[in-house]
């Protein structure tokens, strides 16, 4: 597994399998952990509805309301970053998962790290799906 963090606080990891397979594995993992999936957006399929082409790209929006509520209570604008999101996308034949790091969200909203500790689960969840 290769992990990169960009200047903008986006973590990107490589995963084995197609975008559809990795998205299905990630959804299954969230389900087994009892984590709420708020939406799955197939952005490539949406592009096709307007006769446009986009590489395979799926956005999964998920979270734990107990963890996210405390963050948004402390900083209402954190609701722009929550629920958590993972973008699963094709990068010239390599499937990638990208998301904002919990530290980026903490820094962006000037939050106490203890308040955002629950957000770190995204690292463990994405590690689990990229190590398959």
C-alpha cells in the first residue's frame, strides 16, 4: 500500500481491484462496523447522464453521528467537512482512495484534537480496505 499526503491535507492510498470492487469492499466494511453510509455517488455514472465521460469515480459519504456531532457542536462550519468522505477513483489503471486527513479537519476548524479523535477511524478503515 502506498500512502501520500498532499500539501492540501488529502491522504491518497492505493488499493487492489477496480473502483467498483474497492467501493463494494469499503461499503461492506462500513456495514460490518455499524457505520452509517449517508450516500454513495457514482460520479462517472452521473457524467454519463449528460453524455460526458469521467474516469471511474465513486464518492462514499459516511460517519458516526456520535463522533461528528461533537465536532460540529464545537465548530458548526465543520459540517462542510462532515460527514466523512472517501473518493475512490481510477488513476490510469490504479485504484486510489482519497480523503481529508483528520488533522486537516482539526486544523481547518481550530478544534481541540480530543474533540476530533473519533475522526481518525478513517485511517484505520481505509487501511483495512487497501490491505485486501
